[in-house]
C-alpha cells in the first residue's frame, strides 16, 4: 500500500485485542529488528491512526491489514490479506461492522 498522506513507519513486537484496527504494542527500534525473526511494521498518519500493518516473518510480509477512516476518525473499512486471500470488512460511521 502506498498511502497518499504523510506516514510514519514504526516497528512492534506484537498486538493486543481482537477489534480492528489492531493495536500494536511493545514498540522497538530498527536496530532491535536485527535480533527478531517476527515483528509488526505499522504505518501511521499524522493523527497517529494505523493505516497499514504488516506482519513480517523472516523478512517476508506474511499478512497485511490496510485501514481507511471516516472524517470523524471512526474506522471505515479494513482490507485483510492472509495466505494470498483478501477479505474486506466494512464499518459504519459509528465504527460498527456492517
């Protein structure tokens, strides 16, 4: 994904919760990646909203979540790619799955 708005790339050990968007936790530096086989790469907009989350395993993207938001900040949709399968989940302006 090539987000059209300015983004910041950060790295994490894991995520928490089951609701979308994923909440990435235990941020690590790029130097910290040298000792890891698996980590999450997150791209955030200038409002610190997660736009793209990639699970990296041995240097390859294993799964990916792309998120879009309504103007009010609620999650609009999520495009989830796992094992070459793509699934799209839509939400209303209240952030409820539809």
